[in-house]
């Protein structure tokens, strides 16, 4: 025990020692965090040790905070590059030389910085022509008159020729009182207002801000542009107008007002590049001032080149170039637009280049931090964008791309935010980020407001009815966001860049409306025929509320088919004609234009749901009865107590055949002509694994596989619906053809097997889907009996195979076993009278006879109904007799019987086994369309084929369970078969 305690103590001590050692090691490699701003005035930040180090004697921290410098009045005595030694100048009249290494007697006073100062217009001279230091510094006055025209340079160390504006205005380097001094330039009095509005309007914030940049350079740029035709000054003034969102008003002393004043004043100078809106020496900012010019610019003449997606003349490249200017008006370079220069969001070069493929709906969006924008864009850069046009064997031409600035205002009202093109004012030149105009106090201060191009969109419109891919000139639309800077580290802005392609969709909309009107009218007629047929089949001549509701239900189903045909046709039209076209003749509708299509799909699904639920309700309320033709074959001896005699009653008929047929009917209620599970898996496999979903992307490519590095455009809802619906329908139709042609013929046909089972079981089936209409399966055995042993059964089947017995048909020498029946009202009344006690038992408790035994009632009603229906089939009731005939072709087509059964019921020969209409098998078209719409609606809402497939499978499973469960209950109640025997 002592040994165990010692071991535990040793282990604990070792663990504690290791933890202490680990903590010691962590602390050994840690340093304190210090920044240059933490060092104070007498210390500097050592970039090697990343810590603050105290300066030497008579030294202070430099402006950078990374070195030390001598105090005022001290010169550098020794410097070895790493440290310095400072010494005070011995005479109070001496100042430190400009280089900081000597002391010199000043000709005048010593400045606050400890160095000699000269009066204005003079330069300080501390060395002779050979570079030797003077004993006393001199102040040399610059000659401001002709011919020298000199003035001190910015450093004050040498005389240089003064600015030309001074010489031109006053013939000296001094701006006289009759002239105007602005921005370091001298101007004579002119037509420009001397008081300018240097404020910037931030319309989104309803804020007018006094800009330090505008105050410093707006008037000088305008005056130099007007008086001296200074091209850089003109560009600078144009940039200020762009920073003010091309906005103008009735006053003419803001940036754009000054530009327009100069534009009108220089009309005699002519235009540049033979473009009337482009004044010589001025930047091109506006497409005129009149309303209605936008439509003439954008839709007057198409581009001389066309676009094509395929073939030898394939042309999908959009080449844009931009002339780039600095904020000061200097031309910087020509840039090929596409390397991310107009796209603020970071992305791969491959993805960014995908934007310039014609027909690809490109959209890139991201969220940028305000602090990153402040660091990355200290000054705005301006772009004049051009589209490169080059025909075969011709030189390149540049087409100016017009700009629609959504932030542009006139007299405080936004002019370009409406949809009417005739009210737009098109402009030129844009910027991406402006962190300069929002600085109020000084140019070095932080901006109070910044402006970001949050949405840039380049749009192409297809020329109507073109077959050669002709488009109108592109339009660049830009929207700016005004951000009031409060906390840059937490503030952000969402930006986007996109390409958009449009065409006039009015013709397509009109054709769709015409198709909808025509097919809708056909649907009304068809629904009226269905309603009339339904009225005849229920033997009710009155038009009541039930009739109207039935018509609406029928019309809902037919109208759902109309919407389904139109939407599938529309989806396939755009899928085929857009993806397969060589020369561009159609372009996809925009997402906003797809809303009408989505509404049609929603209507189709809602109406088809009504039809499906109605079909389900009808199937769950079908009247059904199994007619057992079996008769007792002999007598059974039964001893009666109290007497010595033995009576011989008829031997009972087995009920198991009826139970067996009922179970088979219960099983085939939900069989379909397709395999729903395989349908879902196959559709999902082709869409996601094979890659058919890529056909729904908004680009001209028809490749099923895409490179992971390639840009993935957004999906078109119309194409997505077209691909999904076509895939679902094609696989469904292939399954139906396979099951009909091969599986049912060579493997298993459960419908015909059920009819055969009825014949072998000696049981007929009566189905009443309407009050006086239904179906009859004649299962009366040609052998007379079905309750037999195996040997006799095999013998009977062999005789039937060798045609040694009669045929199975209802009529002699006929094989027709299935019929559509239209019964008389008298027959239906008698049917209801027999089944009434059972229906009363299932009804309200006040109608139930408490003294009656339910089992006895069911048994009695079963035998009564069996004898009654058997006698009707055997023509035993002359007043309820029937005839057998063929249906007319037109009756089959419209689903309506022309002859009303007044005296005799009518049995129509039905070799197509249409009794399957009361189960899922005969309603495969409704189920297939409903599943298709369900799958597509879920996908359109979620943009996820996998989720749509899963939910569709769950939906199929749920409705199959409902149909099985409630169908089993209906079967038990209508056939009087105990549901405990329905397995």
C-alpha cells in the first residue's frame, strides 16, 4: 500500500513538473506588443527588436517614429548610420544648415525650426558654386520680371521659371490685384463665376458636403481649361463632375455647371473624332441635353458585326478597352477591360474573363470592408470604356459605350431611375471608388463619406427578328452607394458586376397568350363534355351546385394540362433554340421576365393537385362487389339432435376464393405503368451525374461536363424547368413503353392476370365508379366449378387450352370478359336497397338498429346481393335486363355514352380493360404529370434537384400509403369482406 502511494505521488509530481516546464517554455518565447505610436517623444521604435528604444542626449523621435533626430538648434556631429551624436550651435544667431550637419550665421532671423529663413520671393544660399560652406548664409531674390520670370521652387532652395499662367496674366511672377489667384495659378477676370459651389451632393444620404478637393482645384481647373485650353485641367474638371454623379442644376457654379459653361463657350473650337458631343480639349461626359436621345443612341443602329455561338464564324468574344485617367486629369494608359479593373470583387482570372463571353449571364458579387477600400483606393481612377469592333481584314474601331448613372440628379431629382428610356440622360466616364471628394477639412484628413460603384451592369439588346446575331450598342449601367464613414473596421458594402443580354419578349408573350386562350377554350369545351357525361352516368338531369363544382374540378384538370403543355413547350423551345443556334437569334428571358412563366408552372401544379385529389377521392369511394358463381356440388350429412334422422343440406361454398380475389384487387390498386423508385433515381442520375443540369445554365455552352475552374453562371428557371420536365417525361414514357411492349407481354401483366384469376376463381367483379356507370369483369368459370382439387383444376386448364370447352366471354362464343356498363336507374335503386342496412350501420348511431347482429346483417346482405347480381347477369329480371354492344369510336374519343339506359342496361365490350381507371394503373398520365410538376416546383423553389427528388419520392410514398389504406377500408365496406382478411 505504501508503494502504491509513493508511485501515485511520483506520477503527480512528474505531471506538475512537466506542466510548469511547458509554461516556462511558452513564456520564454513571448514578447510584449509595442507599436511606434507607443514610444513617446524621447524614444523610437526599433524595427529589429520590435520594441521602443530611448533616444540619445539632445535627440527626439522623428516624424516616422523609426529613428531619432537632433532637437531644434542642434546639429549632427557624428553619424554612423545606426546612431547619431548631436551638438548645439554655439551662437544664438546661428541656425542649423538645411542638411542638418552644420551651423551657419543667418542673414535674418532664425525660424522656429532652428534654420535660417528668407523673405518671400528669395532663396536661401548656404554654399558657394563649388559647394564650400559660407560663413554667413545669403538670401538671393528671384527676378520675377522679364526676361527671368523666376520664383522660388517648392523647396525654397533655387529660382525656377514661374507658372505660365502668371506670365500670361500679369507678365510677371506676381498675380496682380486685377487677376484671380486660385490653385497656384493666376487667371485674368473671365466669364466664370469667382465663387464656386465646391460641395458634393450625396443623394442617398441627403447630404451636401464641402469638399476640400473641390475647394482647392475646381475653379483653377475650370479657368485653366477655359482660358488656356489646358487639357489636363479640362480632364480634372470633368472628373469632378463625375465625382458629383454628373448631376447639375439651374445654378452653374458647381462642377458640372462649370463644365457645361465651358462646353457652350468653346463651341467654335469644334468637336473631336467627328463626334458632336465630344468638344475639342474637353472630356466627353454627356450625350446631349435633350430628352429622347437615349433611344436614338441605343436603338437607332445595330453594331456592324454579329455574334454566333457555333460554326466557322463563331464569335462570342466581347473586347472592351478603357482610357484611364487620374483624378488630376492625367492620362495614365489604355487598359483591356477584363483583368478585374472594373470588377471590385476578387476572383480568379478565368472566372473574371468569363464575363466577356457573349450570351453568358455573368454576375459577380461580394461584400467589401470599408477599411480595405480606404487603404486600396486613396484616390479615384476614371475610365472611358469602348467596345472594340473589328470586321474581317479591317482595322480596329472603338465604339464608345454609353453610361446610365442611376445616381444622376437634376435640380435634386433622380433622372435615370425610371424605366422609360426617353427620360434618360446618357453619360460617359465612371469611377469605382471615391474616397477623395468626401474629405472636408483637408486633403490629408479621413473622408467623412465615401462613394462606391456598388452595381455595374453591361447590357446587350438583340435586334428584333435578326438571323445574324446583330445587337444594338451596349449600355453600361452603374449605381453608386454613399457610405457615411463611422467605423471603417466594421462597415461594409455589397458590390456586384454583371453582364445582361435581352431581347424583345413581347412577341413570345403574345404567342403564349394566344396559345393559352385557344387551349383554354378547348379545355372549357372538354370540361363541359366531361360534365355532361358525368351527369348522364349519375342519371341526374338537374343542374345544381354539385354539377357546377364538378365542372370546376374537371376544368381544373383540363386547364392544368393546358398550363403544363404551354410551360413544357416554352421550356423546350428556349432550351433547343438558345442552346442549338449558330447565329444568335434568340436570347433567354431575364429572371424578372421569368416570373410570368413561374406563375404558369404554379397554376399548373395547383390545378393538377386538385385533379389528382379528386381522382383519389373517386377511387376511394368506388362501389365494388364480387359475384361468386360457385354453387354447392353435393349434400353433406348432418345429424339433428332429438331425432334419429339425418338431414342432408347443401354443402357450403368456400369464401376463400372471394377473399383471394379481394386481396389481389387490393394489391393492384396502386400498381403503375412505371416504377416510381427507378424513375426518381434515373432522373437524378441523368441530371446530376451525367450532367444534363448544366444545360440549364445561362450561357451558350451545351457541354454536359464543366471544368471546376470555369465560371458557373446562374441557372435559368425556364431552362431548368425544361430540362427537368423533359427528363422526367422521357424516362417515364420510356418506362411506359417498356412495360407495355415488353414487360406486360413477356414477363407479367397484372391487370390481365387479375381477369384470368377471376375466371379461375369463378368470381365476377362489378365496379360502379358512378351511380349508373361502371365496369364489369365476367369471371364465370367455363367449367362450372372452381372449388376443386389440384387434379381437377389441372384437367380443366388443359381442356381450356385445347379448346375442349366453352369460351370465357359473357356471350356465347366470345372471349370478351371486361365491359363498361351503363345501368338503369331501377337496377341501381335495387342495388342501393340491398346494401342500405350496411350503409346505415356505417352511418350515424341513431340510424343503427341495436338489436341487429352486424355479422348476420353483412352475411345476409352479401348473399342477397350475390343472388341478385347473378340473376341480373343471367337475364332473370326482365325489368332489369341488359344488352351487349360495341361502343362507337366517337363515344370512346369523348368518353361519353350517347344512349341513355332507360329500359335496359347496356354492357359495352371493353377489350382495353378500362376498369383500370378506378385504380392508379389507368391514371398514369395524371400521376406522371403530377409527379413532374411536383418535382419541378420543388426544384424551382430550392434550385436543388436532389431535394426535389427526395421530396417527390416521399410524396409518392405517402399517397401510395393513403391509397392502400383507405382503398382497403373501402374494399372491405363495399364488398362485405371482413378487412381482417385483406392482407
